[in-house]
């Protein structure tokens, strides 16, 4: 039987701070939820590619944008921008970046 439970991203279980990013993570009932903040000028291919060592991001993302603009471009050239209140799926094989001049904040459930 599932447990009724609650956690706050304001008190994350884990925080990661790669360059120009802040990733706050809570794990609840075996599920991870992340709040990610990317500063203006952040771009996956510039800031994470050297660490991850893949040609493009190979993660599958389900995102909900809280504020700012999140942009993504697939390896085939298709591009999309996500704004506040929008939900998006970004499959493996893409680049991503802050599409504006203010921080972009989004929620993500990794899988």
C-alpha cells in the first residue's frame, strides 16, 4: 500500500551545482523530482558536454517550466522553446539551453 508523504524542494535531499546550473533533488516514494535552475548563458553543449563526454544529451526529459525560457534542438535540427506553464518531452539526442536573459526554472522527473 502506498504511503501518504510529502517533501519540499525548498529542503532538497541533494543539491548539485555544475557550472551555471543548480539541481535540487527530492526522492519521495522511490521517485526523484528535480527543480533545475539554469542561469542566462547556460548551454548543455558548452557546460555539460565536456563532463558527460557524449556528442549530445542522451537523457529523456519530461519537463514543466516554472519561469523563463528553456530551448532544445534535436540532432535532426527540430527546435522547440518551452515557457512558463508548458510541459514538454525532450527525447535523447539533443542540445538544450537557457533561451532568455533571465534564469529558467523547470521541474523534471528523470526516468
